[in-house]
C-alpha cells in the first residue's frame, strides 16, 4: 500500500499491517551488569513519536539498515555501545521474537550481553536523546512503577524481567 525508508504498510486480503522495508531487522539486547556482585539491568529511555512520550526499553537497534546482510550479533554489539556506553565481550543469540503479531510483521532477535565494560556515555547517535539507566534487578518492579507514575511508556519486552514480581503480586 505504501513504503517509506524504514517501514511499509501492507494488505493481505482485508488484513492491514506494517512491516520493515528492505529486509531490515532488529536486535534487542538484555544486558545485565554483574560488577561487584550486584546485578543491574541496563535500560534506556527515549522519546517515541508514535506514543507521544518517552519509553523505557531494553537497548535495541536496526540490523541491515545501512548494510544489507549485516550480522545481527555485530549490530547488537554496536547498538549496545552506541545507546548505553557499555561494550559486551560476548553476545548470545536467544532467538527470534514477534512483539505485536496482530498488527506488525516485524520480528527482533534477542541477545544476552555478557562481560560488560563501560567504555563511554552512550546516548545514541546525534538526535536520538537516549538516556541510560542502570537499575538493580531486585528493585526493578518498583523502579518501573515509579517511571509509570511519571508517565513513561513501558516496552512490553520488560515483562520478561518483571514476570516473577507480577505473578507474586
């Protein structure tokens, strides 16, 4: 129906949905810093135009937007460093996932980052205005509740970290 630089609107029968253009993929990174025996998850927030507000998210980025056939693990390593200032010595591929399959055909590959080392400030590329958060895992549910009260949107992918606290509720 319509194609832009990054997305395309499609129709199959009566069903309308959105997908990524040009075979672009996405990499999402679960980065848990275990320095000094503490366990902190590295999160980011940035303004999301479709939501009209900032959103708390796992670090993520596009795969193949500048170079077709880009290795998703290399893209994940690059995006983690650009967005958060952390470099991962190892990235483990945890599989491919779909976040909103009733409306969007886009999938993402989830990576687990290991052996983190702080190498910069993060913040993304110019114009992204990404803020980095290092949040204790044992206090994540309360931290998310505080951000929600401040009117932040919360990315659905954070459910994997909140699962036990939601069930215990």
